[in-house]
C-alpha cells in the first residue's frame, strides 16, 4: 500500500490536510504518528510541526464505520497519548516566530515577557522603553518575590530567556540588549551592593587582608567592580570558573594600613 507524509500545526490539522490532498475521507486512510510536534517556547521559538505517515489502502472500504457518537472512525496505527509539552504553558499563543520576527524588538520583548510572567504569577503588567540601545522591561504587580527569586536568580533566568527569544527572531542585524526588572529591584540591589562594596573595602584596608564576597552573577560583580574602581587603595578580581564566580577585594601593597576611626 502506498504511503505519504503530511505535516500540520497539530495531529488533527495534519490529518485534515492528508484527506484534502488525497481526496479521501478520514475512514479511508490509516496513519502513523511520526512526531507530535512542539509549540516551542511560549509559541515564539522552537516551534515544530506534527508529522504523520498516511497509508492508503488499494481499495477503500465501501462504507464508513461509525463510532458511538455518529462520527466516522479513523484508523490510527499509533494511538495518540495525552502529552503536555513543558514549554506549552501559553498554548493560546497564535502565530509562529517567523511571523513575529518582523515586529519591533521592543514590542516582541514585551509580549514574550508578558507570557512568561503570566505563566508564573497573575495580575502583572509589563512596561517597556528603549534607552542607550537597550530595551528596558519592568514588571509591576503580581508576586514580585517569586519573579525575582533567591538573589535575583529567577529574574536573571527570565531575562536570559527573553534575550534569547528576541535575538533569535530579530530581523535587525545588531544584537538587542535586554534588561528585565521587577518593581525597581535592580536599582535597590545596585545601591545595596555599592554600599556593601565600600564597607568591605574599608575593612580590607584596615585588616590588610583580601575579603571575598562569595559567588555572584556577572551583573553584581560588575556593580562592585565599578563601585571600587576609583579607590586607589584596593583592587577587585573575579576568581573561579563558571557563571557564578567569586569576587575578591584586595588591599594594594603600596597603600598604608587604614586606622580605625573613633
């Protein structure tokens, strides 16, 4: 028996396409599911179509076999099993990344972030603006603590995901820089890190020993580096491998010990 392959957004659409192109009714074909497809990440990237292999009998049955509900039965060699893709949290998102790639990157970034946030918390809104070649996204409302996570790790993961999706589907040549903030968290954390850096730098000068701030992400390490770059008595260095490296503050050898204030 001859066989053909067909694709569709999902299995049902692939079957309909096969029936239309072969000019057959559903009960006249048998099909094997080759791939169930994938809705990708929130419907924006990594979208894969469903694929079926259709077998056409040499002689189609004269009458259709009806199921209990009165609809013709379709012979399936591999019964579909209910399987939810982990990335299909926003199954209602219409369109593919190919259609969205022509959008303004700021609008695309705002839409992508909104879908991600909606999958985590409710009643959150996204505002977006462009400044110095960077798209700044701010989340207001919802559960800020969950969106930020421990030491901002969840927020950083969200930002990385938005950055990857936007730049993968960016029709412009230059890379788009993305920054995601939640209720002004980044500004508050930056201020706290700068204060901590100055305090630990003073201690390092006083005891004449290096002081480690522990594992920090790239954004936090850069904040500390910049906070102390104009201090002539200390220097900062990142140590270790991987993304979460340690940052160490060293007193410079030619600087005099700092006397404690009374």
